[in-house]
C-alpha cells in the first residue's frame, strides 16, 4: 500500500495523537539504555566471580524485555498513524508529504510545538528546511 501523504496542516493535526506516543517512546528508550547498562554491570560482576542473589540477573533481563516491548508498541502506534519513526532517542518523527512531484518528509521531534520543517527523503534531519513546502523555492 502506498504511503499516505500529509499536508503540513494534516500532520500538525495528527500531532495530538503522535506526541504522547513519541514522548513515551523517548522515555522508554532512556529507561532501556539505563537498564542495559545496569544489566551489563551485573554480567561483568558474574564474569568476575561476583556473587548475585538468585533471580537478580533474570529480573534485570525481564525489565529490559518489558521496556523493549513498550518502546516497540509506541513506535508501532506512530507508524500505524502514517508517520515514520526516525530516531528513538530524540523522538524524531517524519510525515510523508509531496513537494510538487517530489516525495519529502515533514519533520518533527519531541519538544517542538508544531511541524515547522521539511527535508528530502535522502537528506534526513541535517537537511531540514523551514516550511512552507514551496516547490519553486
């Protein structure tokens, strides 16, 4: 199925639904990174013949799996709305759009009030340009 294309107004309206998922996605990612570091420290302790209470390693792994699943659910919910998750840590989300005959993305990230930028499909975040999507400019 071809992607849905958004106008800037349509994408900004959809932010009410996307924003909570994106904010939770960023929080789950931060928590996941913290848990993975803690898990790695536990593994180093075990490898160095450090003693762990029974179940500590399994519980840490279970928390990682829980956060991973929660993060995936947020990203999937965003994608089901028609947007594309580009960066889990920043909460960077793109909305497919058209600029004349060219496919582009309307670009938004957690912390921004509205969608105010766009970029080409090959340019990414570094190539963001301010709206409007003027095909002649």
